[in-house]
C-alpha cells in the first residue's frame, strides 16, 4: 500500500477520530457513571466534599429505595436480631424495616404505561402509515400535515387544557389516561416514521401476495409487516423512550395510583434530608429497561436512522 | 387455460387518461405481447386484467366471465413482476410454495409440487437458499416457478426480462417461450422492446398514449403498419417515412413523387393533402439512374448488411443493402422502392390508406 490512500484513514486521522469519540463518550457517560456510583455510596459519602471517587460500596441506597423503615428502641432491637442482610444494613441507624416502599408500584406503573402506550402508538401508527402509503386518500397531504402539526408546539403548552380535560373526564391519575396521552403524543411521530419505512417497501410484494390468493389484510401482515420490522422496532424505541422519560405531564396528572417513576424518584426522602443514594439507586434501576430494550433493538435502530437516506 | 377479451377498457387517474377504449381478444394458449413506449398504458392495461387496478369503465372477460370488479385472488391468474417481487423474508422453496399454501394445500403436497416445478425449471439445487443472494436469472426462474406452480388460467408478465442484462435476456426469452410452448397457457406479456415482442409473440398489440394503435401477428404489423406510430416503432431501423403534399387516387397503382412515379399496391381509398409514404429500409434499393435523387450521408457496417443513410428532399431515408455494394459518403444516387411493400399514410390522421397490400391486415385491426 502507498502512503496515501483515498479510502483508508491515516494513522493520525484514526487517532484524532478515536480521541474525539472516546472524549464524547466520557462526557456523556460521566453523569451516568456518577449516578450509578452514588447509588452504591453511603449517605455521608454521597454528600462528602470534595466528592469521593473511591468509596466503600454499600447497598444501603437500594435497601432504602425499596423499603420503609422506622426507628426502634434499643430494647426492641436487642430482642429482635436481624434476620436478613438488608435488615442488618438498616440496623446501623437503629432502624427496622417496616415494609416495602412505593417504588415497586411506581416502577410497574412506568412499565405498564410506557409499554402499553408504545404498543398502541406503533400498532395504530403502522395501520395508519400503511393506509397513507398505499391508498389514494382524499386530502392525503393535508392530513399528513395535520398529524405532523400536533408536534409543532411544545407539549407543555397544552398542559392546562389537558389537565382540565382529564379532571372533567375522570382520567386524572389513571393508567388509561396516561396511556391515552402518551399514545396521542407519540402517534404523529409513529405515523410519519412508519410511513417512510412502508413507502420504501415495493408494492409489488403485496401485489404478488394478492395475486397468489391472499386478502389485502393477509398480504399486509404476512408480507409487509416482516419487511417493516426494522422500522417498527426503531419507532417503538423512540416511542418508549419518550413515554418512559416523560416527566412534566406525569407530575401534573398523576399523584398516586398511576404515578410513574420519574415524578416519584425525586420525592424519596431520607431521614434528615434527601436520601441521595436511594434517589440514585432509583434512577439507575429506572434506566435499565430502556437500556436493555435499546441494546436488544440496536441493529434496527441504527438501520432505522439511516433508512431511506439512499434511494435505490 | 383461457381466452381473454378486453372491451372498451378505460382507466383514468384523476385528469389523466392512462388507457382509453381498448378492445382486443387474446385467444386461448396465445403468447400475447402488449407493446409500446413507456407511459403508453400497457402496464395499466395488464394491471387491470390482473385485478391490481380497477377499470374506470369497460369490461374484462376471462373465459367468458366478466372479472373487471373481482379481486385479483379470485381471477386465477399469475403475475410475474419486473423486479420479480420475491418475498425477501422467505427462501426459494417458501416463495414457490406460497400460492399453494393460500389454497390450503397440505404441507406434503406443496412440497411435492414445489419440487416438481423446481425440476422443470432446473432450480432444484437452490430450493433452500434465501432469495437475497440469487443471481438475476435464478430470481427470474423462482418468480416463474411461483407463477406456474398453481397452474393458473393465464400468466401476466410485466417486462419480466427488463431487469436482466442483455446477454442473459436473450437466453431467458428462449427459455420463457419454450416453457410457454410446453404448457400452452395463455400468456400476456408487457414490453417496450419491439424486437422482444416480435421474437416471442404470437400476437402483438401496439399501444401509444393509452390507445391501441394496431393489433395482429408480428409480421402483419411489421409489413403493414396501420398508423405512422407503428411504422416508426417497429423495426430497427424503423420504416422510412417520406412526407409530401399531394393527392392519392383511389384505385391507382402508381404514385408520383417529384415527377418520379412509384409503383404501389393498388389503392383502395384516396386522400389529398399531407401524405406520407412508408417503406422499410430493406425495400429501398440504390440505383444510380433511379428517379428519386438522394445524397449518401452515412453508412453503418453490420456484417452481412449495411445501413446507408441518405438525404432526400422529403426527409432522411435509411436503406439496408448488402455490405458488398460499394457506397461512398457524399455521393448522389437514385432510390428505387419495392412496389409491393409500400404503405401510404394520410399524414393528418396518421392512419394508413387502405390498399391491396394491407386491406386484409387492417380489416381486423
């Protein structure tokens, strides 16, 4: 090989590119690492100044996250020795575990609302996108624009009307209400993304299936859906990330039964101040499902973003 | 196997008329070509016959039954697409067997049938491969396999060789024709390639701007074009057309052009005004003392023959003459036309004037 090549990067270029990528990764991941690390610190380490990089890890934050605790007298503590490892942890503060915290329920709320609304957005979005892509619909372009226009204002601008609507309809603090809201917000994104994907699938596949003796619906789910899998997966990721992370509406519209994890986590109060390790532990656990979901579908995500960029 | 009849078929897309008032009949077992330039409505016609497009008006009969409003799946036809449209998420076996599965045929029977078809097409060795990595020819064969496995009443093919490279196209054309001859199924084939149409077709319909220009066996269309469009579309190089102002007498055997009289097939109708005289390049002969003068502009050597381009007062003329005949560029010579092979057109309507030569052909076009 010669010293100069058009396609192969030179040594210096590789170094520069590598440094930039690693640097960017460190900058974005550092807060994340800090949260994960804080989750394993003791309350005093968490607020120590200067901040501690090396510390003795403890599961205190996680125990506090999942439990409620009460202070007990020395006699009571002496009479009831700790049965489990997590009881032992709270004994350091002369406390006993009184029961589970509300975190588990809130987390389940997030799971239910996030995944059901994602499923609905993608399900309805796929059907709508297919219709927009394949059929002659009167005012098609205008309808597509109307759908897009729902995303043109910041969602929080309609917070008050939605709050009043939800109160009038009895949807405040219900799973159904939150699922509907997130589905409504995500649907426009889903329709637009999926229409792009379905437009890319040649009609001939369905027409072949129609002629081969299948109905339009059979052709849709046997031939079009497998082809659109990539698009559906990446759309699902985008919808889930939004519904999962949404904070503003969740604070406004939920308080108990249907409260999701994002508004709950900051309210975790410890004894004598904010229990930062518990908050950090909650944030860490909260991150996991989206991380796992994204890793599982990452191939599709990558293809999804570049899909349609090149005309064949 | 079926006869297919198209009557006054019309298709509008909004304000655009893709097909207007098409009428023709495809006989049982025919290899039928729909020929025309792109945008002429041939594919739309085929898609209406297949049930992929609804006609705006008119009727389509398959085996005497009107099917214009029926679903594609109920017409018992097979369609081969230009891009083959093999299901990308299935392997070859599943692709070929797919139409059978929709009919509820058992797994074992499907398997048997698919293997039989694969043997017929010589693709037994690729049955379990995914369709993604197949060569163009193999894709074509799989698409054909998927079409013939169900033994439909008719095959519709939309430029099935268009995606193949030139060299292989020839081979596949022969294979297709042989397959058709063996199965004897009615086949409707859309193409824009006039050579392909003449080479493979039993009958050809030539369409332009949504209108059927002419319909008949290839040689009739080639020898006796019904319109100036067909004259110019068939043949390579196409028919020469000399334009002039004049009068064509009814019942005459000669036509005068620039004081030179040409023998023509006895005319059955007359015309006055803009006239066009059409003659195939192979019916043009260079003779030094012939009346119509022409200057040699270019020569193209093609092995056994050569194409000589000449300029006359009435337009350019190409002559196909034996390559041993010496012609030099720039020389002036005379042209003689084969009397029996001349078609006169009314240049205003672009229609051919009836004569003793073409009246039999035009009668059913």
